[in-house]
C-alpha cells in the first residue's frame, strides 16, 4: 500500500513542520515518534508492544561511559565562564597584540581558540566574549559589524576544537575512537582560526578604520609577563590536563573530562573568583544545559527507532539509489543539506536528525585513492562538525546571533550582525572545501599519534 511505503516520509515532513512552529524540538521528536507509532499500529506495520523498546534504547544512552563526559565538559565550561579567567586571558592577549593591525580582534580569535580547547559550550562562550570584548572593541573604534562577526565566529570554534561535546556525540552516533576523532579535529580547527586571522589582518590593513590599532604606549616586560602568566596559565594547564591525557592514551575521554572539571573547579577557587553561591549557580546552569541536551537525545532516539521500524532506512536507500549520486555526490549532498538546514535548525537538531540517516550510508563508501576507506568515517565526521558551525551564524535561526543581540548594546542592530558574520560563514565553507580536497588535513595528526 502506497501510504504505508511513504509513512516514513510523512513522519519526517511532520517533524520539519513542528520544528518551524518553535515548539521544543525534544518534545517534537518524541511526540512525532509516538504519533506515527500509533498510526503504524493502525496500519499493521508497528506493534504497540514495540513502544517498550524505547526504555532500553534510552537506557543505553544513560549507561554509555563516553556520554558521561558531556555533563563534565559542560560543568568545566560553565565554571570558566563564571570565573575571571576569561577576562584575564583577553587582557593578556590584547596587551601582546596591541601593535598589530586588528590586534583586539586577533586577541578575541586567539581567545576563542584557547577557550575552545577547554570548553565546548558555544552559547556560554558567545555571551562571555560579547560581554567582555564587545564594549572595549567598540570603544576602541572598531567597526561594529567586524566586532560582532569576530566574536560570533570565534566562539563557535568550541564545537570543533576538542574537547567538543559535539565530537563526543558524533563518536557515539558513528562508532569510532574518540581520541582519533579528537586528533582529527585539531588541525581543521586551527586552519579555520588561521583563515579568521588572515581575514582580520587583510581587512584592518586595507581599511585601518575597521580595526584601529591600540595605544602604542610601551608596556613593561614585567607587566606583560605577569598578565600572560595570570591570563594564559590557567587555560594552558587545563588544555594540558584534558587534551594531553586523551591524545597520549593515558586516560579515557570520560576520565579526562573528570580531570578537566576538577581542574576548572580548583582554578576557580584558587584565584578567588568563586564563592559557594557562585558554585551553586554554576551547578544549576550546568544541570539546565545537560538536561536540555539529554532530553533532545532521548527524543531523537525514540524518533530514529520508529522511523527505522516503519521502513525509513529502506526509503532513503531507495531514493538515493534512484538518484544515482555516487560516492562524491552523496557526500556533497549530505554536506549541502547540513549547510541549508543550518539556516533553520539548531546544531543538535541537525546532528540528531541528519547524521543517523547519512552516516551509515557514507561510512562504507569508497573514494578510491583519495582517502583510505577506514578513514572515511572520521573524515565525514569532521566535515560535518565544520559545516555545523555555520548553523550558529546563519540567519534567521543562528543562535549566536540571538545571544549577541541579547547582551549587546542597543546601538548594535541585527543588520550589522548579519553583515558581520557573512564573511566568516564563507570562510567556514572554504575550510570545508579544503578538507574535501585534502583529507590529510583531518587524518595527518591522528595517524601520526596513533599509528604504530
């Protein structure tokens, strides 16, 4: 019967329609799963007893030791947000780059790289950078569009540079080594940051009024050294604890997350920037973020189960086989679809909807001599991670844009924010293109570290 064959398509379209209503996506996923399970039962293609399979599938998420790293990394990021470590780091970088064109913008970019390596909570990073950096950049005469573009794009590096919550979920959804994936994301993350730096230097050199140099007043070596030790030291310690322990294979990803969370807690109290009240607020915020993430994951798990039972996987295979896209066509279509969905959906929504559909199709593909087949899944995962960054910046649903607008001065209009992020979205897609052309950007470091 035609309606039975097309039931997965109707299920997917229903979910898309609910997402556009701004109804919480976790409830949209779970509700759509239950509704179409009942419809499938009425059409004799889904048994009511199969709803009981939701419980063990959800429990698999709860007992997965790798996923335990997510709340620990969230807590680490929130602790750094609520302490003064971020402000001290930005001041140190601005002192170091005071004589360079666009020095303040470069400082924000480098701060984004450093904080990406100690926290993967993008929303918190955007708000923190906006509150700390935007007022001083505007006071220094920076063009508002450039200032907000640099802040928004730098904060999104947290979903690519390890330890990224996004990468932890990708490693779970496309079963692979977390350490290998973390290593594969480092060079693309640094490449993207380098593209940002080149763009900032070019813009501020060609148009000096876009990013005026800071005061050329001499700064003593003692003051500069003190600022660097106080500002760069704590993040460097955390990076060494978290990334060093994972990449050397000394501990698992969960253990490294625990070390990072404990390190952030100790540093916050040691610096005197954290009280019991602040700790309670940090725990409350962490709990809210973790609850939101896992509710999304539970809803997506239920949706994926019903979708597959109703024949969704078979329908996708049939459509793709009929289109005769080939290996490259399917990969490029998946990347393009993720980019387009970034205009309308949140990063976790895209991750939980698209990756389970395309991951199992792309992972076994053969790209000939361009890339060894076992490496395809890691290459695809990092391509997805970089492409997903655009979802934070592309209007109308880019969350970073709303975060900035919510805490920026009233003089910053939404049009300036859109103009500011547009070049950085282009740079992100250029980075994707470079990784498509040269897979070794992703694979060189993991093979160097992990191959015997």
